């Protein structure tokens, strides 16, 4: 979902590093942090979406 939106906006979305329980990706000039959980909880999903908004725009996921 994020990679498709980044591609459409010609932004770079790549894994920067992974350690322990988290992975860090770069999205344009921002860093996005993901937990390595089997399931992403509803609140975590919206926290990740909000982290992407400066680069992808408000309500980009809709």
C-alpha cells in the first residue's frame, strides 16, 4: 500500500535497517518505523499512516 502510493508520487520507499523488533524505512525524506508483529493492530495502522502523511499527503490511504 505504501510502496504503491510512493511509486505513484515518484518517491523512494526503501528499507533503511532492521533490528530487533522494528524495521525502519525511508519514504522520501521521512523515516517510517514498523514493528515486526504478525498482526498490525488498528491503532498501529493509523499511526503508520499518519507518519506517511507529510510525504504522501493527507488521507492518502483512502
